[in-house]
């Protein structure tokens, strides 16, 4: 039975929204957090294992130093306090994807704490998201439920477990309760998650591909009568793995909880699951508190000692952060706020920057990636990065245009050839014989033929009406198979109508 929902605008007027995000970021280390098992996405199930990742008796964990350094980098980027001493703890729960029957995480002594992240919304508003902690832990394996609908456990007749992911290092970034967002809560959540993705990619510590599970979020939502009232009971929607899903989850939970509160019903403190097909959340289990996990320090691991000198070393290696980089490129490229937002929405900033570095102008690079190539990506249902064309290819096409060897039409045909796998731009040009017709005699002959076929257009041009000029240029282009230079054609046409 469908849950009753209140209109979103009414819900956010009547109740004060409080939300929080627990973001799991999978680190791109070569090996797991506590053992030397290799990490590779998409590998054969249960092939990336050691006795430690299987929790076999007698096996002992050894911490991955690179993962700790990655955590420090992220802590610095999130303006966190880096603890000199931090500790791993056992989080006890029983589930088939956790072979040890406990997760190694951090509890009361996390590596990073008390930070914040300023996120910029589409209208330029900056909202500060407070961060409680960013702690290190290992991931669980992956359950595949067989026989049920959409791979869910409901209706399944059996389940399969792949332990390749068990032991992969994660950082869990936990926000403090986010207040004051009002009806912009979904937008703020989406902007925050995109900012986290951009930061971890800039730091080089995660691929942050949500569709591959490198990054996902647990979404907490509660409502209260007013901003000065105690927090309401929260729901926690687990493992949402798309930006739109996170935004939609918050919007749906606000509407659902508001309707229940309006009818005098209680909100259960429970885990829920986002269903992309129905665009709804569904109840799971009653939410556990920290006491239920029986945390205690892991006796097999010593405390982490992070010195001020080591933090300073890592600080010196920190790259330019995404927000500062965007502002710099916007200034260097002479873009408006709207133009930069278009680039970001298309996820094309890296590609355009690489194209400019390869020799193209910023305007030329932006034209290709946001125009022809975006249309191609949308038609194929893939990202721009997945297209079989590189920034170097685009820069090469731009150079051919600048050198007068291709016009716009031939350039588009060249890029189409690259996308079909016919080779580099130079190879495509050579294969098809693409070149601008520079023979004035050939252009004049084509213009004469166009004049003869369109006498009424010629009369208009001679009388000073230049609007139908495109008819003549189009006819010449057709006659020359698009290889005439439009400027040269226009010059010949203007010379003839003046005589």
C-alpha cells in the first residue's frame, strides 16, 4: 500500500527539516586495508582474498599506510582536526557479507573530526555543511539475491556472496545534523555529494564512481515543529548510489514524514531503502544504536600515531581544491557563471581543461564537448569520458580548422570518423580525402551554377537583401561536398553581385 504524502511545499512550510549524510568513499589503494589482497573492480567473484579478508582463525591485520595517508589528505581538505592518536575498533554485527562477524572501523577515536565543507549552489549561494568525523574502516562483501525482483532479498530463493570487496578501505564522512536548509535540503545534499566526489578525485584517493559503488551515502532525515524544538525521530535510507537518488530520497522522506506527523502518527527510527523504479523509500529494520554494535578497541591493532611533521608533509603535497580550480579556470577562460555551470553539469571540466592543455582554445574546446560530443554521449547513454575520443583528438581537429585545412562541416565529419573508430583526426582526413577546396576556379564555377539555378535569389542579393545568401552558399557547399571554405565562397559571391 502506497504511503500517504504531503505536498513538498506544504511540508517544508509546516516543519523544520534536519538531515545528515554518511558518505562512504572507497579508496583507490592497490591492496586492502588490512591485508595485501589485490583490489580490482569487476574481477571474478571470490578471487581477491587472503586469510585476513576471510576472517580465518589465526590471521592478523596489518594497516595499509597509504590508506591512512589518504584519510589525512581528505581530513585536510575538509578542514578537519587530525588526531595525533586514533584507534581502530571492532563493530560487531552478524551478516553473511561480513566474514569476521565484525567490521574494523573507528569509534570514539577517529582520525579526522570537527570539520566543514562550503558548498556552492546553482544560484551562487554558499552553504556550510558541518562535518562530525571522517573515519577509516573496511568494507563488507557483496550479497547477490537470486530469484527475487530487481535483485532484492524479498522473494529470493537463495543468495550468493562475493568477498572481493570485503576489506577494501573506506572513509566514512559523517556530517553533523544539517539545519537551516529548509526547502533547499535536497539541493544542498546533491551539491555536497558532488563536492565530495570532486575533492576525492582531485586528491587522487578515489575514483568516486557511484555506479560502481566507489561512493554511496546513507541519508538521514527528520522533521520537527520549529527550529528551536528538539530533533525529531530520524529515518536512515541506506546505500543510495546516485546524486539524483539522494536528492529524491530527502524530498520523499520529508513528504512521507510530514504526512505521518500531520495524522498524529509516530516516525519509526528505522533503516529504509530507496527504490529507483517507484521513486519511493521502503522500510527495512529498526535502526540500531551504537551500543547495539558493542564497539571495543581492536586488540590486534595498535593505535595510530600521526605526528605534526607527517601532517605537514602531506599538507605540502595537497593539490588545488576543486572550488578554487573552478574559479581560476572561469577567470582564465573568460566564462560567465552560467557557462561554468553548464560545463560542470555536463561533467566536462576535466576534458575541456585537457583539450586546452593540448593546444585548443577554451572556446573551441567548450564548443566541441558541450555541443557535438554531448549530443553523441546523450544519444548513446554514456558519459563524455566514455566516448572513444580524447582531448588530444579534439585539439587536433581545432588545429586543422585554425590552419585552414578543415571547415566546420568537414571537422564534424572528421570527429564522426574518430567516434566510429577510424583512427586519429589526421588518419580520418587522409582516409576520406577531406580538404577545403582552395581552387578559386572551382568555387567560381560552383557559384555560377548556383546563380543560374537561383535567379530570384541573385536579384535579391543584387538589390542589397543579403538574407538569402545562405541559399547560394548551401548550393556551393553541396556541389563541393562541403569542402569549400564558406568565407571564400562569400567573397566570390560578393564580387559577382557587385559587377
